C-alpha cells in the first residue's frame, strides 16, 4: 500500500497517520511493526517516526497466515481487481467458500489459484455473501486492512447491493420496504419469519409484470441468510424456481435471483465505485419466456 504524505501531516507520526487518516487498528499497527512493514522513501522506519511532508510511505502487510484452501484452476469472471480488493461475477451453483462436506470447487479455491498464479500475497476475505444458487457480483477484500474498512461500510449500509428477482405472482405493492424479522429453523437450512428473529430489511421496486410473474429490483438493507427469498415468499410471491420457499420449476432449477449492481466507497482513494453484472444466460431465457425482459434504464434506477 503506497501513501503520499501530505504537507498538512508534517510533524505527525506514521502511527498517527495510519490510525487517524486510514483507520488502521492498534492490532494492525503492531503486526506492521513486527514484520518491518513500514518503508519511508525506501528505508525501513518505526511507527513513531515523525514526518516532514512529501515523503512516500510503503505499507507492507505481513504475509497472510496459511489458509487451508486448495488452489483449483476454475474459470471465474473477474469484474475488477486491485491490490486491496476484487469484485467477481459469481456463477450460480458455486459456493463462496468451502463448507464441511464441500471442500473444493468454491470461489475461494478459484481465487487462491488465481493469486498463486499471479504471485499475489492476497488472502480471501469475503465482505458479504451470496447463496450458492445466486449469481452476480461479490466483493472480496485481499488484506486485513481493506477487509476491516469494507466490513465497516457493510455495517453502516454504505455498500449498495442491488438484485434482480423474478417472482411467481405479485407483491402487494409496486414498491416498498419489507421489515419482517428472520429466524433460523431448529433443523436444516430453511429460515422463517418470526417475531423473535433477527431484524431484516428489504427494499423493492417492481420493474415489470406479466400474467403470472413479476420482475423486481431489490436493495438489501440488512444481509440475513436467504433474506430476499424469505421476505418475498412471506409476501405471497416466492422467487421463481425456489423449491425451498414455495415455487419449484422443473425447467428452472434455482431461485431466480441475480446480484446485478454493487457500489461502495473504495477504502484507498475514498471515491465511490460502482459495478454491474449482466443477466446470466439462464435468467435471460427465463425473463424472455415470461415476458419480463428488463430495460437498461429501469435496472439502473435508484430507490
């Protein structure tokens, strides 16, 4: 990580700059000290070194601890990548990371191979999640600092995640906010609406309707497991193809949900960045069959 020391920072210590201007934690500063990770104008320095302004500070993060991830050569669509983060367009059917009985074939395995091949010291830190059956944009941090910064944005609702969803039937209104709390069942993966569940908030806008289905633009305010699927089923319009929550389709084998847009404030330069992912072929076919082909201008509308 390269930092150009501003003249206004003259007299301050490196530690002060990292803590106050870049939100480094005390633990991260200690880790940098231990690995001699602070290089000022090409010379290793201490965190307490005072600055004059105009210097170039190189922050070298300690090597990530060994991750028990098997590198696998799996094609994955990389939408954007830089030293701090990567945005990928995840295909439906791929897990984000290994689970107990599924240790390979995941996005984490694919990116571990990608970084090994490119000589990157990155580590896999998923900032948010997508269900295995959901396609679309996913944000992964590549080092502890960017993970901390992006996770704070997620907590503060500064990361905007928009989805396209096809429902069987219609919601009671063409736009609105669903605030039903969600609870995990005693067994299995299914979630339920329950008064003692976790707070969950989903905003939606209907883009198009046909005789039997509707296409919606959806914004997640919170990020509970299966949130959109549970909320829409609760409102009487389960996702098309969602066998778990009420509308199986032998010709469409997954919930019709796609993470179409992702925007956040880049932790390095503090400017908002935005990415888009076109509909995958299966959803293009479904929306065409149901008469719900979205127009570009409506997909990019905001709430």
